[in-house]
């Protein structure tokens, strides 16, 4: 399935460099968050990407046009530095369409702008460019496929530390409790759509507003509730937490390093060691951000994702 990624967000202010870059290019370790997201999809066999570019799209183009495989792969240098032998590659099987969709366009407009690149596709994946997860993607796709709806997104408990209050009209408080203890769930992206989604979008509309309301009225929208690891790069503090997890070797979104060929559907890459039953990392609120709790994996084996 093709993967549409919305890359038009404004940049973050980097503390040392003092330069604005598009949010998808903010790094975790030595690779941008966009790369980590694409690597996640590629691990499950989805390597045909459509990048909806906006603010500083040139930075994203140049990154891939000048992609340096040696930054994240083992290699042998010989011939006095004239010859490089890579032990493995990251993106050799990726196909990337770079589409300029406007600096000020919303998500709905960006999706409509790349419709021509989805011609002939009965279904496709889509996502924001600043979020990561350890979710077993084939399970979500299989559920979406079985239900036969037009749209699907992943819902999570809000990663916030405030308290929710319920009360009466005269101001009496009936209950106060952490928002994560309520039934409130929020959209975190990781969309799946059938091609009919374009019949529900009008010119200029934001995807999750009017179009989603039409899908709801037609009983054509689903949400996949997920309580494992999900996190977004919204603030510099978020970046620091991502970097900390990565530097400690506990990046839960790096499913390509943890899952063996039996669950991922591809041979283990050179240098990778399959890991089973590792501690899952869950978001525990703004103060503690992420806490580890040992959870035995119960994910099913991967199934064919689409006919």
C-alpha cells in the first residue's frame, strides 16, 4: 500500500543552530523523525511513499537526494578511502514521490493535491510526519480490511497530565480525576483510507473536520484504540525525550530492530539481533513522559495486508 505523509508543518527553533527547519526534519539521533516513521512503514513492507511538502520542502528533498547510507549502516572502507562496501542499506527499496502541496495548505488540501499519485489504488495509508509508535501495523490493516469501512484512524489516551472535571450547572464538582483515567481518546493519525475518501472532501476542507463528519453520518469511519507507545514531536521537550530513549537503546518505535523474520515478514538485516518480550514503553504523562513496564508481546503473526 502507498503511504501518504503530511510533511508541511512549520519548523522548530533549534537551540544551538538557531535555524528553522521543517518539523519532519527534526532529528532523533542522527536521522530525522520523518526517516524513523518511513522506516517503521518500510519494516512492514510499505515502501512506496508520497511526501506532501510545504514549509521548507527543499530541505526534505535535499536530504534524500544527498542521502548518506554510511550514517546508519556498517560498511568497509578500502582502497585508501576510494572504495566503500555497505553491509546493508536503508532506502534502496523505497520509492518516494515528492509533491509540493503548498505552504499554507491544511491536511485535507494536501491529500487532495496528491490524489493523482494514488490513481489505481483501492486503499492507502496516510499519516502526520511527527509521530511514532510501536503498534503492530498489520493487525490494524487487517481489521480495517475486514470491516470494509472507508476511513480508519488510531485513537489514544491523551498524553497530558491535567485533570478532568465534571460538575453541575450551579458549579458543584461531582468528580475530578486524571484525564488519562477518563474515556477521552484523541486522534493520533496513522490513517487508512479507501479511495472513496475523496468523495467526502470538498475544496478547502480540513480532513478531520467536515469530511470526517460526513463519514460518521454514513457509518464509514472507524477508530482503532491503541494503548501502547505513541508519541509526537510537538515541543523541544518532546525531542529531548525522544533523544533520551534513542541514546539509551530503548526506542520502542524501532520495531525493525526487535521483530524477527517470523513477525516482520522479511529476513533479519545484517547486524540485527531479534529481540523478544522486551519491556514495552508507555507514555505516563508530561512529568515522567515515558515509563517502562514489562509486557509480554501478544501481537499476532503478520498476515497478508491487502489483496
